[in-house]
C-alpha cells in the first residue's frame, strides 16, 4: 500500500456525498493527476460522478484555509494552532462561566457525517460543553426518518433501505436518485441500477411535483401537489385495505397492534377523497396501490420532498406502513435493514423525543438536538439561556437553513463564534476564529454513516492519499484538543473520560470492526478487521441485504410499533388538508448531479456549464403573470424575496416554482471567489423558519407559499 503522496495509484472512497464511490486516484510528484472510478469496488463498481473531481479542486483551492485565522479590525490574520485552540477554548469557557452552559451552541453541518474523525471525536467535544443548544443539518433534511425509526423500531438509525437491486417495483416519492445516487440509500451508479430494474421486467414509478431526471426515466411519473404526499399514502393504504391486498407475512407476530388499527385511521382517505387535493386521479391512485401490492416485491422510497415538508414524519411513517402491510418490509426486494461491519446501533444513541424544549418557542428536542429552525430566535431573544456563542463544524447554515437572512443577522451579534471549516463562507465570515482541518484526500477514512445505509453490505478503508504536512490538523485532532482545553478551563467532575481521549481513529475503527457482526466473533473465514481492509483496498463485499427482524428491533417489548401515538396524533392535521385552501404558488427545491448543498461551489470544474440557479415556472403560471422565459422575476415569501432568472417549463406542474438549494454566494466578507462568480440566490432566503414538520420540527423547505412577478426585460 502506498504511503501518502507517493507516486502511485491510490485507492480511496469518495466522501463528498452519500454514495461513497470507490476511486482510483493517481498521484505524481505529490499532486493528483487523475481520478477514476474503481471497478473493483463491490458497491460502486467503477461508477463516479463529476463531483469526484472536486476532491482535487477542494484540496488545491487557493481560497482554502491552511492555518487557523482570527478576525481582527483589519481583517483576518493567520495564527498558530496552539494560540488558536487556546483562545477558542478560553472564550467558550468564559461565555459559559458568565452566562451558563446553554449560552454556547453547536451547529454541525452535513459534511460532518462524511468524515470518520469528526463522527468519532466531535460528540465527546460537544458533550463536554454540556449545552442543550445543539443543532445540526439533520433537522434540515432527514429528521423525520430518525423519528420514525425510533418510534417504530426503537432506534433512530433503523431506517429501512430499498433493496433496489432485487426489487420488482420501485416507487420513488420526492426523491431524485439519478441526481443524488441515493440519499438515506447509498446506491452509487443509480443509472445502471435502474437499467437493471428495467431489464428484469421491474417498474419504476416516480411521484414528484417536478419531472426530475429520475422521473424522466420512470415507467410512470405522477405530478403531485407539494405537501400532499401524506394524503396519497393514506389513499394507497386505504385501497390496500379496502381491496384486501394486505399481506403481513412473517412479521405479523412481531407487531404490537392489530393492523385493523391502521385500517380505522385511513377511513375517509379513499382515493376519491384525496384525488382533487393531491392532483392525481382516483383511478391512478387505486391502480398504483394494486400494482404495488401485487408486485412480486416492491418498495416505497420516500425522501427529500417528503422529509422536508410540513408532514415529514407522517409521510415517512405511512411509507413504512405501506411497505409493511404489503409484505415488503424486511423482505428481499423490499425495504430492508443493513448489517454493517462497523455497527454503531448496539452502542446506544437510540433516540428520544421531547425530553426538553427550546427556550423561546418550545420546540421539542430529538436525540438531544433541537431543530435548527429555532437557532436564530435563540440567539436573538434576550433572557436567561440566550445563545451568545456558537461553534460551527463544516456548516453553512446561512445558506442551508430556513430564513437564512435572519440567521445571518443573528450570527453577526454573537459574542463569540468558532468555526471548524476550511472556508470563509457565508456563515463562517461571522466567526472570530476559524480552525481549518485537512480535506478528504488528506485523511484516512472509514465511512461510519453510509455503509450502514447502503443497498449492499460492503466495507472499505481509505488511507490518506496526499500528505497533509506537519502543520495540518485533522478534524479529530481539533476536537480532541478543544475538549482537553475546555476541561482544563472548567474541570467537570461528572466527566469520566472517553475512549477518544486515548485512542486515535485507526484504533477506534479497528475495535469497531473487530467487534462488529462480520468481525472476530463471526463465523467468517476472514473476519473483517482494519488489517483485512488494508489488504483489500477496493473494499470487501459482505453480501446482499438480509432479513434482520425481529432480531434487530430495539424496542423495549421487542415488537414493531405499528401506530406510534405521537405520529398518529398528526392525522387530523392531514385530514384538514382535504378542506383547507391551497396557496396559488408554492416553492420546492431541486438538486443537480453537479451540486451537493452549498459546499462544492468553489470548484471551477463543477461551476462550469449552463446556469443552474434558475426558477422553474410552469407555462400557465408564467402566462398568467406576464413572465417570459429568461426574464428576471421576483419570488417573494413571508420572510423575503429574491430576484432570479425564470425558466418557463412544463418540467414543473402548475402552481409550483422550483429553485435549487445551496446557492446565494457572493455575500460581503465571504471568500469563495469561484462561487461568487456565479452566486445564484439562496432558496433559504425564502423558506420560513415557522414552517416545520409538526412532529420532528424538521424544516419544511418544500411547499412554501410564494408570490411571483415579472421584473421585465430579458436577462
Ligand atoms: S456520486 Fe458522490 S461519492 Fe460518488 S463520485 Fe460523486 S460525489 Fe463522490
């Protein structure tokens, strides 16, 4: 195995998105000269997407910070690591000493879970702060999945994964896996997987308010009015029960309630009841239910559009129920659970809801975190417990959380802000100190988050590709140093130490693999260990997903909780949709293969090509407002307005405006020069922090009421 920076072809997994593709990175004279897909990776099988080249662009980016910086009246100054870490810890401790533990908040961005060092070492640091004000990107895009996993199966990470490689019927709701390569479903090379589905006679049905890349490939695509997916799912269940298509299979003895309880709940949600509101005919809804239930195997995959809406948790529960009552949960070709080599689930973190609430608006915690939609008000509202300092890690919440401008203003008023980040972005420009860790090519990596969400059980270790040099610090080193310094400032008698105080990521991962289900105690001829993975740099195949229930249940009674009261209580709100008025126009997001939130827009190769930040408007809506293609328009919501180029297209259904998320660069003080050349606008200048999923508090980024008007002239 080559050492970092050697002239050689280095194997590694791409950690830029959930797909974790295996890569072959050729290094010459200490620099990357090519990046290719690794054909021997058992999961990605040679696939890579254009974003993979951003690994090199990010690594070589002249805007990337390589040493800690401190903000001064005259701008940013570079400082040494010890000075930066000392000052950061001292100032956090001072804020907590003066104003209490909760005066320091933490926000962890999406890239945190793509980094084993951060995954393992940031939690002990955060626990050392002992603050209730913990936030993360989870409550922007996926919290409903965790709430359902916790409520039904007893663990927030019990998220069913579509067995896409063996299913006969793939029902995709609110997801665009051809652009994402799967989300909460690690499935690199989605195009080939869909081709294989078609080749074996399977069907792909997509339900989405936009004819997305995936919808264009589907056998059937149904437009659906944003925010009404819960009604569609209720009607599908209604048909399954009414036409006696139910099949609980071998899970029947493992349910905590009779299925008749669900039958009663869907009363009044027949296809004929909901068709007018969801925008799909009653005949089509009923036929979809019949086709799904009668397929040899089928899986309903609910994702972003269903999670980031006002009924996020309800939608995800109903999708699990649809899989369950048609005999497609935990069955081959259905929605299954993984058997990861490093299995964190038995280690704890099952989840809990409502143990405490936010100070200002009483939002419930889940798993010890508050929804990020309340972060700004917790900073801006004076009183005991007010947030006065913030630590961000790999995050840009000004662009990625609802009502970004309000948070932008709030961050500017903090007493202190520390960022662990490689960029001065739209959020970290407010920081007092920025600690820049190494980037993907410079770190060793084991994917703790996404092997457990993958459509096939595989395991892969990545050694560092490039030598970061003696001055660099990895995320894990930064968090460990910060924790040690915090404890030195404020000794905590309750702190009994953690394995991360003494062990490095290699040791922790080796331990996790050895004690995992494919490790030393398994009956495998070659148990998975770090050494084994180093000997197989393309990764090890551990086989297709296997039925895991009931053994994998974490509920106290060992049963699947069919109708969790906390979720079912939201049904009356869904019922009210049937009679309530609907707004003329609502906003939805979208994503392209070349984007991943806000954090790759400084890659010159990814920023090239046609303008991606445009507003899709249906021709009938455009005509009604005198809007022509290419014109500048104003899109306005309760919280703000943006000016953006209109793309008049029937790609969206009438009544829907679509703006991609992750743009809105070029704000004063940010140092992302490539991104600033084509800044786009932030969809989160329009999304509303008051619009959330009622149960989880997850941001409702889809279905935001907006008004649109022409600003005249061609762009
Ligand atoms: S799909 Fe994701 S993991 Fe695969 S190469 Fe692209 S960015 Fe990397």
